C-alpha cells in the first residue's frame, strides 16, 4: 500500500463537524473542570509532576500506563505553570481533540 502524495484539504462541513464535536466535549467537561481528580487523572498529574522534577516515570514511581501520557501531562504543567485539576483536564481534552483529528485523517487516507 502506498501513501497518497497529497491529502485532500478538509471540506468545510467536515471541519465544522470536528469543531462542533470538540466544543461539545469541552462543554461536557465544564462542570468538572476544577473539581478534584480521581484515579487515572490524578496519577497522570502526579507522574507528570515527577517528570518535571527530573524523575523517570515507571522507574522512580511505578504505574502501568504508557510513557506518553505522563510526558503529555508534564508538558501541559510546564506550559501553564501549574499542576491544578483544570490544567490536567485541559490536557486530557487537548489529547482527545488530537486523537479525534488523527483518527479522522487516518480514515480519510486509508
């Protein structure tokens, strides 16, 4: 299977649908954006904080998730300068939007 030379530009209707989905998902998160973290989100934040302090995830503080999740959390904590629940939920929303767009484009070229 060969890769296409050029991926077609995104039609306006499909772009609007992606923006609407991202906005809808953000609206679902608004009531809990700053509430306390539970289970996985808290662990992502903790591991991300350890990455910023120079520790290595899994070796220094073990958890069985992929490395990328912790580095993504650390990136958002570094960019915003805080490790609040709002920051971590914003990071999860941004990851969700990225996955949505990636899946859409992957589906278009295959």
